[in-house]
C-alpha cells in the first residue's frame, strides 16, 4: 500500500509506452488512483483488462471509445469501463484523466 494521502506534485511522472505520462497517486489491494497526462493528439490505445475502471476528465477534451461506442467528453465529465471491455481515448487537446481501478493494477507498480 502507498501513503494514505497524496499531495499535489508529490509523485513523479513516468512515461507510458504510448507516449503519455502517468503517475500512481495512491493504492491499496482493492483500489488504485492514477493520473494520466496527454499532449494534444495523444492516444490511449484500444485495450482491455479485468479491472473495473472509472475515469474523470480533470482537464481537456477526449474522444473516448468503450466497446465500440465513442463520445467526446470535456473537463468535468466521467466514464466507467466494466471489466474486460475494449476501450481507449484520444486527446482532442492537451489534458489529464484521473483513473481509478478496482482492484489495483499491479502492472503499474514497476
């Protein structure tokens, strides 16, 4: 488990394989909160995982695709991805998503 609290700027950004940046903010075995930053045009490639994912658009506009359905979401919007559904995003402008995963993503911890 990480710290119970996470202060702004306390966690380092790490590059992702698709050219974005990610930082794990907090996690337990049951839940993980991750911030992901995208440049304009950045892609979160279509993928799936067994974790349930809920995401909040903290900044920017994104084209979000879940199970073949696409919508444009802006700052303050959110979406949920049930387990094993194919999903991905495209940043229509620079922005950030705050993703929550249940259970936590062990693959994000090193």
